[in-house]
C-alpha cells in the first residue's frame, strides 16, 4: 500500500546518505549498484465534492434527486448513478455527471404512478444501456416489490423489463444491489437468486433462500465461470444466530455450498451487506456489524477474506466505532490494496436503526494481508444535517485511473447527499539497476504510466535534474534504458 515512511542507506567509500523523498525513487550509481530509496505517505487525502443534491420541495420533489444509496458506474469521463428520492415526481432519479463534476443531468425521474420508484440498488452498464431496479412497483396500483428497468446512457428509451407489481414474496424488494449481466441475461438476488433476459422474457427463480442457509441476499452476485458467490444479511446455521452467511452456487442453482456462517458472538463481524470481490481464489468482503446491540460493542464491522473453497477465513480489519462503524459498500482492489467506505451513524433504508458509528463515515484503505489500514478521508460532522462534503456513504467506491468516486446518502449543501472524488497518491514503479560490463541497465514496469527517468550528478540545493537520454525502450515488458558507466556519481529518479 502506501508505507508511512521508508528509509534506505546508500554507502560508497566513506559516503553515507540518509534522505526522504515523497513519491520518488532515487538511485546513486558510481560504477556499481548501491541501492534505492522510496518514500510515500499514507496521509489523509483531499476530497472533491462533485455534486451536492438540492433541497426537497413540497411532495419530495426537486430538480436532481436526493439520498443516493448506491455506488456509481463509470464509462469514459462520465459517472452514472441513482438517487432514492426526489426528481420531478419525487420517486428518485437516474443521473449522469462528468468525472470533473461538470455536466450533471437527470436521465430519468421516477414517479409513483408508473415505472416504479425509489431505486436503492446501483446500475449495471452494458454497451450503451444502463440496467437497474427500484424498491417499489406502482404500475398496478399496489406497492409491489419493485421493477427492473433499462435506459440508454443518453437518457432515451426508458423501459420496464420486469416487475413484481403483484408481489413476489421470495424476491423481497426485488434487489438492493446492482444487477449482474452475463451475455443477454440479467441476474439479481434478494430473497432469491433470479434471472431474466435483458428484453424482459424468461424470468426464472434460480434459488430460494431461507433458514439455515441464509436469507436476504442483498449484497449482489459475483460470477466466476459457472459459479455465483454471494452473501446473506441474515440467517445461518445453528450457532450462527441469524447473523448472515457467505455462499457459492452453480449458476443453474443445482449446487449450493455454505462457505461461512457469521455470528454476533464472535469477532468475525456480522450482517454482510456488500457485494464480494474475487481475486484469483480469494474473496474479499465487509460486514456492517449492524445489529441493535452493535453500538455497545468494541468493534462495528469488519473487512474479511476467505478462499473460494470456504477455507482460510480471516478478518483483515475490525472497525472501531471511532473509525465510522461498519461498511455497507463493496470493496475495490488495486494491486494489493483494498479500498472501501464506512457508513458512520445513520438509518438503513429498510428501516433498521444502525447508530453504531461516531461521525459521518470514512474512506479507508487496507492491504490484502491486513496491514497498513489507513483512513484516507473522514467525512465532517453535519450541522442541521448539512456540511460541505457529505455524510454516511452506503454505496461502494469505483476506481478510474488513480481517482476513486463515490456517493454519500446525506450531508452536502442541502443534507441530501453528494457525489465525491478522491485522488489517490500514485506509488512509483520500482526502478532496478543492473551492471552490464561498461554499461548499466535501468528497468521499471510500464505501469503505472506517466513516469520519466531523470538523472543528476549531485543532490545539493542547485541540483539540476535532466531527462535521461536515450529514451526507454520496451524489453520483456519493462521500460529499459542502457547507460554507460562514468567515474562520477550519478543519481537517478522516476518522476511523474
């Protein structure tokens, strides 16, 4: 991840050098390789508020929506998301905004008479079409259990693919997570795992939850080959005291395996709400730790990992209440670093009080081995529900380049939530020097991109760093430069 401080000593004859540089990699080279130095800092990062949702008017309407509970999807320089309420008819919105915060626009306003309302889950993007689900269906005059919809990224062509207007008790509230698309088939989870073609045909219940195997699979699905991986917020084997489960199943529902049962009586965490992520044969996830007695516990949720065969369950980090409580949002993985959000105190949209945190939530990072947990950003306290940056993030983050994007459910200028971004520090690639006769070969990875090799003959205040010549060439997937060895000391660094 980002080590707080790294120190290497360079020795040549009677020379000993100790120095620190931020986001630099430095090499001292007389005739032989003497070493390298890297220092980057895992300090708090700067958050940019891209959009603050506006105040609600009579009838819970406004121009842009409010309370975005879900995360975002990105395509090029545009972010897409959903807001639970507000919009022209008060039933929530689908919105788009550029990654620099410009060009906010509402693609669709939901209403209470047709097309469903109150989207809780995130969006899924396929080609130029966004797919999502609402928590409620009103097309038949009743409350129902939600609708699956499609809309093009330019806002045209809104359509309802499938609805639960007549009720569907196993698929409680449709789904509270983003749908998964494979080919022309959409998959989702709630009280069951279900599938439907993206044209609305061939809806089928793949697997029903309940009891000892878990219930309320609100975390969404992960697909690998012919296997789904997921979580249930409640239920579980005897001894698991209804605290949720982790499972896998074949995509046709014929084979089901319980990977782990959570318990309120252990330090594993409980009530997992977020979609898992899969890397190689390891699953990573979070627990909300959000039962009614959680505020009295020493910890409020966890980050965990488990092998896809159910072995090797381990807690990577236990959130303290001072760190903002547990997490509802899915993790993202970059290199060996996991990024996520804590929800802080607040109210879950399905009506259960989750007042476990202190403060308004945070953005965090932790290595996949559990080391170097860092609070990258802590959302500021609200005053009369408002602040400058947002509060209580529920949806997960997305990563584009070296910037993460997310939403908060509350806070902002009107207390109705925000869209935000945080630019992460870039860890420089490792620069390697290898003697080769009368030359020296310098190599470094091609990613992250944008780094240039520079050199100087001294490190004094008047040091003149110049771009190295010749330019690097690609050899065995590495940026490579060959320089002749001279008698003078030569210092090298990669800069961006």
